[in-house]
C-alpha cells in the first residue's frame, strides 16, 4: 500500500492511500519550494508527495533539492519537512555560488 502526502501551506498532510485526492492536488498545487539559476546551473527544490525513504523506521523523505549542471551536477538531498527543504535549498544555492566565485 502506498501512502501519499499533500501540502497545506508549509505543513505536510498524509492522505493515506487516497491516490485520487493526491493526484488532483499534485497536479494543481505549486510544489516548487525553490528554483534558482546561477551561471547556467539550476538548483531546484520540490515537494515530491510520496515517501522516498526506503528505511521503514525513518522519517518520510518528501522534499528534494537537486543541482543540474556545473561541478555538482545531479547532487541531491532529501528532507522530511518544508523548513528543512527551504534551508537545504539555501545551502545548495550557496554551494553553487561558492563554486562560481559568487559566494
């Protein structure tokens, strides 16, 4: 059984196995937490809506930051909360800026 999540503001809400509700919300909601472009490198942080933690005892990993391009291409980090995702996005942007000499 899959478990699905939606965002209510910055709060994660579990909708259980209601894939219909989840898919409606997933299509309509803004899931982008951050999206920055620095010297041709993109840093994107999104809410994924499904748990990407494969450890059954761990917290759900529902957000992801990924870097596209540059020295850190395809590096990614996953988080459980909106606040962690926001902070992680800032760290990834700083990482890219430091490589680009703009930090």
